[in-house]
C-alpha cells in the first residue's frame, strides 16, 4: 500500500509537470515576464515555506516524519505559493499593463521558520511588488483602487480553487498529499486575506468590503471543513 502511494505521488508530480509544459506551450507562462533575480527569490521562498510547513506539521517530537512532511509540503507549496504569486498576482498585474515583480523579504523567511516551531506558519516570505508603467510621454499610469483590489484578490482566489480541487481529490481518493495540499492552500488564502497591511486582504477590504467579507467567509468555511 505504501509503495502504491509513493508511486501515486510521483505520478501526480508528472501530471503537474505536464500541466506546466502545457501552460508554457499554450503561452500562459510566456506572458509572464521574469527576471533571473526574481526566479531565484521565488525558489528560495518556496523552499523556506516548505520547510516551515513541514516543521509545523511534524513537530520537534516527530522528527522521523519530517522527510515525508517536507516532500508533501514542497509539492503543495510549489503549487499553491507559486500559483498564488505568479498566476494570482503577477500575471493579472501584467495583464493590466502594470510592472510586477516578486521581491523576497528576508525577515519574513526568518519569521516563518521561527514561528513554525510553534506550529504556526507566517506565510509572508515576500510579495509581488506592483507599479505603474510610464507611457510614451513619461507619465506613470496610476493604479486604481479597484485594480489594486482585483490583483490582490487574485492570489487568495487561486488558493481557494486549488483547495477545492485537492479536497475533491481527497474525497474520492483519500491520501495524505491531497489533504496536506488542501490545508496549505486554505492557510495561504486565509493568512493573505487578513485585513492588515501589507497583506492582500487589506487592499481588498479598502476596495470593496462586501467582496472581502464574502471571500473571507468562504475561506473560513474551508478552514473549518479541512479541520485545522
């Protein structure tokens, strides 16, 4: 049974890699403009968050489970965090013709690791910085409150969709990877939707309080459902 589960993990990774390949071939990721420094920052943030989630889930008293917890966390964070930042924020911002780049926050990495030993993951290792682009005459295109709110909402919504996907997979085929991925995506959505600057929730709240309350209520329902 264990070997079949392990084979299932690798099959799932292959499916994800094929999905990324399909996205590249169809031009989804080609529309996202990256810098080498940004790619390095995303890799570091993903690795540190994966370690933090693995520590929080396994605990100091269960170090023997850390390797498995790290593997599942790496897959889950690799999907949830990267999709949150790149598809939810960066791609949407660039679609609106704004400058967008993921910037690492070193202090956030340290805080994430420190709090993970207490069973809590401070999921803010960095953020996509957004700015207006100058036009032909050098005038910078301002970011409206609505578009700022929509871009900020994009990340948590991506995590909600992924959480629902993994909850569905776990319902039809119970597996610790599915439940881990569901919980991590719910947590990423919940943490980022808190209405405190500079988190996404503060910008959504400033833009449209009804939308904020609706989305936050959905996340709380998922939070309760996955059994945190």
